């Protein structure tokens, strides 16, 4: 999916908390009573549709009051959905699939993006990776040279980045388990770990990929999304089935705005 320019998206991310906090105050006084939906999200570019429809004021004009809550990872958001704290969520497909297998009443109503994650490396690991015939050999040489496995940061188990990373390591590149250490942490922690040199690589998505490359000269993309798992599912809009049953008009409006935001993002690439 084509997306807005990074600068515009980052501006939207910075202002999202303010938009969420003052959503009701910003609605015109004459507007009919809006239907409220509790919506969770992770502040990353694959959630572009939410940033657009909130930032452009479309939700309020459509009669929706979106009470938005930021989360550090998909699994934590799914827990909030399961407990009834949220009606809908912009989240990775991985946690939703896991939740469905456990009987949680979630339904995917719209897709956001495909192939959103990539493997980014830094320092000597990234430099040597490019010179090594295979990823498995690059990881093996790092452990042989340093005496420890290469540390790769990603989101917690069950998230899309974690799932794609484990698939790529085991099924595509056949990296030996003893040659890699996976650290499942939050979005901000992944970025901080890369910039601080606490990890050799990370499986993550935008805007972290661009931010790290801008701030760390040695950082580079080691494996783009299409080579990790072609057509890999990414972020989606999921809604509780109870919410669909009790508030069908509100959910229909949200999906329509999502489709509109997708078209807007493609046009503003």
C-alpha cells in the first residue's frame, strides 16, 4: 500500500494524543449525538488509515466519537479487546489470529497494509551481513567472532514482526537457534536499542526503519519485507463481534472511513 510522506505521517503521530484527548471538544455544537467507539492502536505507519481519518476530522463529521488508546504491542491490545475495554483495534493480524483460536469474538473488517516489516541491522553485523553468502553464515560468523549470539529486537511473541522473524529464521534462512537471541520488546524500546547499539538488528516496521537509518549511519535494511515472507499479512482493523451486533451503523461508518483514508493515502504518496 502506498502511504503518505514520512514527514506528514510523523506529524500525525505526534498530534494523535492531542486529537484523542480533545475529540469531543472539537465536535460542532450542533452535531447530533455521536456514537462512541473505544479504539486501540499502535502508533506506527501501518496504522495510517486511523491517523488520516482522525487527523482530517472525518470521524466527527460522520457522527463517530473515537476514543483512542495507544498500546505498545498487539498482544496487549487483544487483551484489552477480550476484556471489553476496546470495541475495535488497529493491530497486527498475528495477535488477531491467536485471539480467534482462543475463542475471542474478533472479526477483521478491513486490511491496512501487506509486507510492512523488514530486518534492519547496524554496526559491524550489518556490514558483514552484506559480505556474507547467506544469512545463516552471517549469524554463525558473528557468534564465532564475538562469543555470543546476535541480538535481534522485535515486538513481543504473537506480534506480526515476531512471527515473521521466527518464520524467516527457521524456514527461509535456516539460522541455527544458538546463533540468534530474540528480544521481544515494545516499539520505543526497539528503536532505542538499535540507536544505542544494544542489539545488532531488529525486525520492525516504519517509521522506525527510516528514523534509525537517518540517525545511525551504519544502519541498513538487511532483508526487505518481500524477501522475508512474500505477501505477509500486516496490520488490520478488527472489531469485536458484539460491537458489530450492537452498533452496526457505527462499524459500517468506520469501515467506510477506513476505505476513504486508504484512497487518500495512495493519492498523497
